[in-house]
C-alpha cells in the first residue's frame, strides 16, 4: 500500500514536466460549463499585441445542442441576449462586447434573431496596470430556447496573464478570427448607401397603446445584391418584423418594407435607428434618425415643444373665432340686440350685464373642462362635441332651446334666485332696471352649450393639447377658451360707452327677435332629426310631443288652471315611454350616404391604399356637427371637388361619428384630435397624411390633393 502511494506521488510530480501543456490549457481557457442543452467557456488569444500593450482579446464560446439557440443583442419579438457582470474581475476596464451576425428565426408571426450550434463573442478589454495580475471573473446569464426556454446562470474564470502554449493559441486565434470576420463594420457608404427611410403612420382599429406601421427603406450597393437581410434596432418597446426586399433589375438598389410594432405609445419618429444590412457575407452598420417631413399640419398632433403660453394664446383665438361659427350665431345676434338696447343705460348697468354674459361663458367652459378631466381620469373617451353622441344630452338640449326660445318670445322671464338678489343688494331679475343678471348669465351659458358641436380654427389644436395633458392644463386651457369667447363682452364691460355707438333699437328688433326665436325652434327640430337618425323616428316623435306639451304649460300657465296638472301627467307618461328607445342600443349602422364618390371609412384600408400608392381624402363627419355640414355642402360635396376626385381617381373615404365609434375615436387621437370636423389627405408624396384645417376651401383641398399625388 505504501509503495502504491509513493508511485502515485511520483507520477503526480512528473506529469506536469511530461505534459506541460495540460496545465497551460486550463489557464488560457476556463473550464467548459455544461448543461443539458449548452456548453460555455471563456478563452484567451494573442491577436492583440502582448499583455504589456494593455489590450486584451478574449472569446465567450457557446456550443448548443441541436435545435437550441441563444439570442442576439436585439433579440426581436422574444428572448433576451447573454449578459455578463465583470464586477469581480481584477485589473480590467472598458469592456467592448462584439456581436457576430445572427441568424433569423421565424415561428408563425414571431421573428427572433440569435445563434444556433456554435458561436464565439469576441470581447475586447483594457488592462488597467500591466505590472499587476489580471483575472477575469464573469457572472454570465443567458437564455437558451428550443420548444421551451430555459434561463441559465453560471460563473466563468480566466487568468489571461499566464503564458499560453503556441498550438493552443493557434486554435484559439483561428476560432476567434472566424467570428471577428462576422462582426458588422462601419462602411461610410462605400459598400451600402442608405438612400431614404419613410415612416408610415401606425393605425389601429381599437383604442389601445399598441400601434402598427411600416418602414420603407432604400439601400444602394456598389456590388449586385444576392440574398440580403436587414436587422433594425430602435428604442425600447419597438419591435420589427421580417423585411420584404424588392431588388431592382440591375440588382444595385433594393427597397425594403419592414413592419413594426410600437408599444406603450412609443414612437419611432425622430428616434435613432441602427440598421445592419447583410449580404455576400458582409454586414454593414448604419445609423439614421427617422425624420417625418410633410407628415402633419399645424392642426395635427399637438407638439410637446409648444409652450403652454403659446397654447393659451391659441385657445384665446379659438374661443374668439367661435363667436362667428353658425352654431353660436343666433345667440350672438341676440346679444348684439342686447348691446343696442343698453345704449341709454348707465355704465354700471352695462358693465354688470356684460360681465354676467362673460361669466356665464367662462364658468360653462370651466365646467366642461372639469367634466372632461373627470372622464379622462376614469378612463373614458373624451373629446369636443362627443356629448352629442348620447341621446339624453340631445333631449336635454332640446328642452333648454325650447325654453330659451319661449323666453325670447316674451312668454316668461328667466329670473335670478332670491339668494342672488339678497347678496348683490339688487333685484337682478328686474327687466325695468335692465339688470337681469340671470338672463345674461344663462345667455352666456347657452351660447357655450350651442358652441360645442362647432369647431373653429385654432380650437382643435388647443383642445387636443389640453386633453393630452394633465388635469390642471385641461382646466387652464378651457378657461382660456372661455375668456376668448367672452372677449367681446369683456370689451363692452371695460368700455361701456361703446354700447351708445350702436344703432338705436326699434320695433324692427322685436320682429328680428321673433325670427331668431323661430330659428332656435328649428334648431330643436334639427336635434330631433339627429335623434331619429341615431336611434329611431319613434323616439323623436315622443320627445317632440313632450316638448309641445311643455310649451303649452308655459304659454298658458296662468289660464288653464287645473288643466296644467293633466298636461304635466301626460308629459310624465310620455317621457318614460321614450326611455326604452333612448336606452336601447341603436342597430343603425352609420353607412355613408352614397351620393357619388364617397366610400365607407375603414381604418385598416388606409395602409393598404397607401402601399398601392393611391391618393386618399378622409372626411370624418357627424349629423350633429354644423361645421361638418358647412364643409360638406360648400366644399366636399360640391361638383368641382367631386369631379376632381373622379377625374384623378382619388379614393374618398367618409366616416360617420354621429354615434360613438371606437375606430374613429382612436384614428382621430393618432392625429392628436379630440373633435370634428376632421379631414386628412394621404398620397405617394405624403404617405403619413396631412390634416386639413377645420374650415375648408375648394382651393386648399385641391392644392393638397395635387401635392399628395405623384
């Protein structure tokens, strides 16, 4: 037994001298760390100058069982790349991890990039101090996948300072050289030249944070393309599908269509992309920023770079112009008459009356802002004018309009509450004193209510910026809108003497007031027509009967006595009868009225038409949107525009937002819009679309269609 132990000891002492390279091999590479599916190690080379040069090149070597893979630095739709922590290493810095050209793996619609069988990742390191020993201790985490994915974690150790045997070095150098040749190079346009990148706006049919689209990329080559591939790396939460190549006849130019997905509201616009074009065994890296020119007009997506002061100015202008919109005009004319009747009043009376009007407008806009803020916080759809999509609002507005028109006819007077009179010390309801505070206040509120189905220039930009911002921004911008609309009244409030310069009132004013009262009655009938188109004619008939009975009560309230009670009972009977119709979801499909050229708007058709290089005109409208009707009658449905569309084979798509439609809502929000009218043009020259102003002209539409076409 003793002899055997002595013999083993002698062999152990002699072996290193007989086979010195066994010890060296363990020093110049770490031990293989094996799993059921992978093997991995670190090894050293001397391709860089000697250790004294403070530069070191090592390889991270993977071997994978058949069918298993690991991932590239940008893995694609799934997986994650190998990650190394060098914190426990000694005397190294500036680690530069190189990635050889990966392979593409396609499973169903899932595209991933990675490596199978075998791969070496070259790693450059700097030596901090060549007089000290250098030790590499790597904590490695990686994911290996086949039909299932398994995460692995292991530790690797390497002492590159040890003398390396020549034949081991030769093997290591040869192995790493093979993979160094697969590292993409920076070409500077001598092999592949990037000509252009076009970004197509992401479009979705549902309201969510995931957007889809495509990039159209053109590369020119100094040698004929054979079997190219393109790898794209972008910001986080952006994913790129398999590229589709269209190579020119001379094979020196390729156009590449790459689908992408943007998640969590991420956008590629103005973001840097790293493009790796691979062909003929050569990979070239190019960096480019996605620039979108002629994509959006000043009425599209609100720019985050706009200062709040600028948006507030826009809101003031939008509110001011809102006074000229057809929805508000009847109330404004009545207000002009009020100004004329104030000509002989004292300055303090004029100031109080106009202040009441302005206050009614501003407070109404503030209330709208508060309601929209609460709806947004609750996760509901928000927008300008969308309340007209709800039948209860239309019914309520009909009642208010009828009551207001009866007030114009002088049938009854809107009086301020007693508590207001007591606090002000004035009888603000007194017509004789011309100090009817309540009437003026509600006149302002009524004007605001009628303004909501209208959209004026600058209004869309201001509302879009507000509803995309925080609660305090919504409230501030809506107050600015209110101040803008109330500005004419505030001018008379500050300069009451201007009222004396208006024409003198007379009997003619009473006649015009009656006409305007009839206009308001016609407005109520128009709303009932909208109600019929949204749901059914029966609901409009029932609401109409209720309004007629209500009017009879108000007109004959002092004469009919007990009969009024019967009428009230009839109203109470008829009103609930209409409820099932209001609550019942309409089965009406908002079909486009096919007069000649307009096709039904379907969001998913836009991208298809863009790739067919068609010119597209979009019109999003609604029965309750007065500005939309003005645009249609005066411009879009005119013979001149329709003939131009026919002659130039333009695709005209019209969407109906009379009822809530999530695909239209989401489409509008892609442009930063929260209300209508909305019109946009797409074409070969502007594939991302340009939004038109709220008020259209024939000239502006034709000019933009010409600019979008080839």
